[in-house]
C-alpha cells in the first residue's frame, strides 16, 4: 500500500477527472475573488453555523464543543470523505453536481472506484469513522488492514452559494507531520444541498473528461482482449487434445461445480468433465472478461477430432466505452482486428500480431 507524497502526485486523467479553470457546473456562476479561508483544522471556531454536524464532545476545559445542522458544507465534505473511504458509489454520487452525477453513474465500476480512492489515498475499501476535534470540526479516519489515513476539515469560508474549506490529510502513523497534505476543497449549493465543486484550484468536472476516460480504458481493454483471445485458443486446443472434439461453447471450458460432502462441510471441487473442463476461470467461462464478450464459432457441423474447424471472436461489451475494435481468430489460426461498431469481426480484417 503506497501513501502518496503529495495529493497532486496521484491526480491523473484517469483518476480524478479534473480540468483547470473551466466552469461547467450546473449551479449559477458566482464570481469568487482569490481569497481562501486562513482557518486551519485546529483553529478555534468563529461561528456555530460554520461547524460540522457532529455529536457533542468535551473540550479540554470541560466545555461542550458546538454542533451544526447536517446540511452544512463541513458535514457534506465529511460525509463524502466517508463514502470515498468505503468506496460507496451510491453515497458518493449524492455529493456531486447533477451534471457530474450523471457522468459518474455512466462510468465503469473501475473508473468510479479510481475516482473515489483518490480522495483518501487508499487503494482498497476502508472502514470510515468520524469524530470532532476540540473546536468541533470533523476528523474522518479511513482504516484498511494495512494502512489508515486521517482527514481534518478546517473552518468554512462561505461566499453566497460557494464554500471553501482547508483539508489536511495524513497517514496516521506519521507522528512528525512530515507528509501532511494540505488542500482547499470547494463546494457549491445546488438545490439546497452542498455538493463538490473543486479540489484546490481544479474544478471537479467529470463530464468534461468522461470521453477521455473511456478512450483510455478502451485502449487498455483492447490490449487485454487480444491476450485473452489467445488464452481462449489455447484452452480450446487443450480441450481438443483431452476430449478429441471441440467444446460447444466457452462455458464448457469453465471450472467444474463444487460439492459439499455430508460428513464434511468443506466444499470440494468436482473432477473436470467435458461439460466443465476447468481450463478457464468462472468469469471468462461466462463469456465476459475485462470489458469484452468472447464466443466460439464452430466452422461446419463436425466438432470431432483434429480436422474440426473453429473461429473465435471478441467484441466490446459496451462499444466505445470498454473497447472499439473487434478481434477475430480465423480457422487457420490467423488473428484479425478492426472497428465494427461492436459487431463481430471477420477473416478479411487487418491481421494483428
């Protein structure tokens, strides 16, 4: 598990979906002059209205730290950090502008997770807990089996329908504060609710880079798809050598089912058979792998022995999002690829190595 040296070292086109200085949010524009809150997370509060919604706690002098309504900007930021920690897409999307939410929900699950985990700098889902510091401001801790991060939210600088808050993020094992990351988070009020607007000086605008994310993911999936198609060909040939015939479908190459013995509750796999040869994993045997759909095409009526011919195809599960090119293996073992708008390719397509 790697904790980034700086927040921006982790910001990439595929992970954060940010563009600079472009206002494409759904809320009415408000001109903001360059002045951020000077409040640090440990500063004393200036007004109860600017404090997060947290259970009352005791200050060192015995006084009770104030709380605020749940719809404050700090409470919204606290909740979105907790959702990001748990990699809860449904909860996280509640704190996006309407336009960004639409794009976020169209993203592939992997892209949604990539965005959320950049908020907490952890690669796996964690357990989120929220407390308040003596000033009553939120502290969100995100814990995983290997690492934990802590995010402290500072005082809110509210300007009409905009709010800016300093955020400090650190590894909880960092006792010296050498690797504390500081950034200002921006929120905008939309339909009466505070939602994410910016990370530092960068506007959080998922729609503007949605197409670019898809292009990057599609390119990676295409490379993987050709490799998976070759794996499928190897599995078919192994099946032929074992059972002296071709498999009727990709499903025939999957793992055998499991059984539970009456006297032994431990699950045991059954032996491989012609119907479940155990040559591919369960996901691949279902016909879908890494954004592509795979099929075996029997060339002719005969499936017996070495003379039997077959073709293989791989098409994008969602054309344009998980891939563009269709891949094809002809009966002579040649490999082909071309853009067929999601349809099956053929032997006349350009050859690929």
